[in-house]
C-alpha cells in the first residue's frame, strides 16, 4: 500500500504506512533537532532533553509513563543522533490511541523540574563515563572529532562532562520550547493502523504546539587528514582508519554503499577475509559509511594487539590501495548489490524498520523514497562507477587514523 501523508495546521507532518496483515504498530514522533544543531557550549543538550521528557509530565509520573506502555506489552524508547531525536512506541494495533496519548504527553507537557534535571544529569555523566571506559565505542567519537574538528557533526551526541554539567533548567526549557515545534516535527506510523485515524490522533496529541521555524542543517563538511593515538591501559588497539565520503544527496550514495560493503560489509568482504580469515590479526574488522546533507565519511574499524597493529595498518593500506588501483570485480559488485538489496527488503518486514525509514526519508528528502526506487538505484550501480569512486575516496593523502591503545 502507498504511504499516506497529511500535514496539520501547525505544519506537523503525519506519515502512515498501513500494513493490515500484522497485529502490531510502531509510532514515532521525530524532532529535527540533534547534536549537530547545538551550540558548542550546549553540546549534548538534545540527548539530555531526550532523557528528561521521560521524567514526568503535568499529569503523569515517570513510573506512570512507563507502565502505560509496558503494562500493555508495548515498548517505549527514544534515541538521539547527529540530526534528529525520535520518541517511539511499539505496541498492538488496538493500543494505538494509548501510544499517541503517551507520546503526545511527553512531547508537549514534560515538566523539566529542577530535581529531575539533577538526577538525570548524574545518569548522563555515568553514560559518558561508561562510553569512555569502552574504547571500542569511544574510538568512533574520537575519530569524528579528529576528522571534523571544526564542524558540528564532529561533536559527540552525548556532549561532554563540562557541557552536560553546565546545562541549566532554563537552558533545557528553552531548548524544548524551540525544538518541539510543528515545522521540526514528523510523525511516522507503520503497521496495523488506518491513515485517517492516525491523522486524527496526531491532531489531538500535537495540534497544540506552535509551528515554529524549520531546522537549518550545518554547512558542508571537509575532512582533516592525520593521525591521533590516545594512550589507555587496555589489551587491544582499537582503531578507525578512514577519510571522506559522499553526502546523502550525492548521486553516488548507493555506489558508496556498494563500495563500503565490498571492502568490509560482512564475512565475505575483502578486509574480513584478509585480516581475520587469512592472517588472524583481528577478531573484529569491518567498514561503515556515514552520509549527511553536509557530507560524509567512510571508515575501517577494528581491534588488534599492540604487536600486530603495524601489520594491520599495512594490510588495510594495501587493500585500500588495491581497490583504488584495480577496482572491484564484476562478481563482487553483483553479489554485493544482491546482499544490500536483500538485507534492506528483509529489514522492512519489521514495522519498526518501516517507521524509521519513512520518518528519516521525510526529514532528509522531504518525501517518500519507495523501496522500489532504492532497489533501482542499487541496480544502476556499475563496476566502473565503484572503481571511480574508490579512486576518489581512498586517496592516502586524505586519510585520518584514530586509535586508542596502550602506550
């Protein structure tokens, strides 16, 4: 069935992807406000606000909010990333009205009281400490900070101990008032739901918020080559090796996804076969690409012992150079296109995945991007296109290496 779209008088966009054959439904309220939209002195406030809305509203305590969804077998959660915050519920179709009531309440009537702020501040500081204690996670934040040092996309979503510690109640209330507005808000629903009913529930839940102003994403990003090694008393060297990538609006986006997967997208990828299967130098090795309206990056990541770290760098350099010089084989391109397309199609059998896809597409492109359109884009990727992009992106002169390990 097609995706249904309605726009409320206050500019909230409402998307419904009806799937009558399932019993469940996923509901997401998206706010186009993430860590990349923060000022440096308030880094982490979007993520802080995501925590705070669950601490209570004018009519419900934190426990009552949780029980209202979990007591019916549902799931209530949220996440914040570089560009967006999403509050979502997964529940039975018969509980759709209850899901909208709870999500609307936390989005429009969160209390943001001072005692709750102080409690949650401690929670987030512990979250930052936990991240710092896990070098396999922390290295990715350090890598983006080093790659994009003067750009909002380089800042960590969690913020820093200093910025989280300095956030006041006035800061929090001002942020929520500016960000929880109609132009910045998208509702996405997938599953057992009627589009007209969804629009009615959305109007009831969110019709009272001000229209506000649209969010403006940060300007273009450019990478900073170099090396950064952080000393830490751990057993392995946890590393990121990468450089520039293409942005989400770049016509080569799907070509980059194919290149990414050929290099390190699974057990059949070049780096996995060479570094782990043939040489036994790492347990974890792979690649990922990040694409935003401002630009993107492509990164090799993994962990290895201090003794084998120089050899791993040599092997990665060799594989990247070989890809840039020779390109992929026709078989690699065909196999990877099938793998990526298949994974995407299978993933959309889950209602939460469908809800996330429609919400992100609306916020990124301002329209529905059908699975057929995406599969066609992958079908148009050629070996020559992947080779040309590899020569462009895998230039050693633009490479950034970030590692955490023992001295």
